[in-house]
């Protein structure tokens, strides 16, 4: 649109952007991430967390052990969903959201989830509760193994990102 007397008459300034800026702006989905091992593991982690949550709720969990399993499954699901969306949309690269190392956050989340699922599953299986709670505990151990695999791949990606962002060593001898 044209400028008339110094005023921009275009009510939608986004239309004036050229297509070369579309790579760095907006929200795009990376289908390659979903097909990668890390993406598939994230989807499986979220799936197991949903299944465990449903089993514990249907099993009418009462007491501290059932409540802890619900807390673990929901909190880990929400954190995994946030990290998954960050990597899926590349917001961690495009906008430097919160100026954090999201690969390190992925490692810490995976380690925490592995430990939390181990503790929660162990306490649910040991206690004589309803059969659905025992099944939720077994699925919790499966989720723990999946999160353990996610920890391994997140660690590798974090180490790789540290190598790429490290400044070259200073060599005073020319």
C-alpha cells in the first residue's frame, strides 16, 4: 500500500512482508522432528502419561500413593508437552524464549521424569491397591524406560548443541 502524506494506509502491515522473512517469523511445524527418534519418544512419553493418568483416575486412587501417581503423570505430561511444542515449532531458536538452553531443559526434564516415575510406580506396585493401580504402576515402569531412552537422546543432542555454540579456542600463535 502507498504512503499518503507520511501515513501508512495499510491496516495490516503483515501483508507488506516478503516471503524471505517467513523462515524466521511465525509458527511453523517441523515434521522432521516428529519423525525423528526424539520426536517419537516425546509422543510416546506423552501417550504413556495420559494412559497412566486415566488408569489411576478410573482405579479410584485414594491416599497419598495414588495422588502422587496422578501428580507425576500430569506434571510430567504438561512439561513434556511444553518441551515438545518448543522443538516442534522451533520457538527455542527463533525467539530465544526465556533465553534458556532448551536442550539442557529437555535433559533435566527427562532425568526428573525417569526418577519420578520410578518412585511413583514402585510405591503403587508395592502397596496392595486395586488391580488398575497395579497396571498403572507397570505402565509407569514402561514410561520410565521410555523417558530413560529420551534422556539418552536428549543428552546427545545437548552435547552436540554445546559443541556447535562453543566459541573457537583462542590461539595466540599465528
